[in-house]
């Protein structure tokens, strides 16, 4: 389809179609404009966000990060009171439990951004 033909379908001037194509190529086209063009071509726009990793993996990684931060804060306070966790094994078990607790309510994982 020529730009003149598309312009007629969109009911715009031919130079505007060229601008539309340029803005699309430069990733500057708006969804509204893209939807109008799709409609004129008998198409529809499908807009989707596709995760790069599985959701479970993303949630578990975030829970581990949040749990680590919480553990550091608690350990700091406990050290100041001379009550630090004595073994790595105990610390790891506490962190695993915290991760599982955080995963029960995943919305909490983004409280601290």
C-alpha cells in the first residue's frame, strides 16, 4: 500500500503518513496513532509486557533480596546488643523462613522499591 493510499484510509494528508512512519521507526509513535493506523488497515494493536524470566524466579529473587536486607538490619541491631546469630547455618535457616514468609504475600516484596 502506498503512503497516498494509507493517507486516504486514515483521512489525513500523505505527508502525515510519512511522519507517522518516521515516528514509528524512531519508537516515538503514540498508541492512539498506532491504533488509528491499525484500524485503517483492518488490524488491531496488541500491547503486551513479556517477562524476561518466569514469575516464580522473579519473585524468589526479589524475596531473597528483601530478606537479605531485613536480616542485615536485624543482625546489626543484635550485634550492638551482643546477641548476634552465632552460626551461618542458623542464619541461613532464618533467611529461608523469611523468604518463604515473604512469598506468601508477594505484594510486600516491592514495599521498599
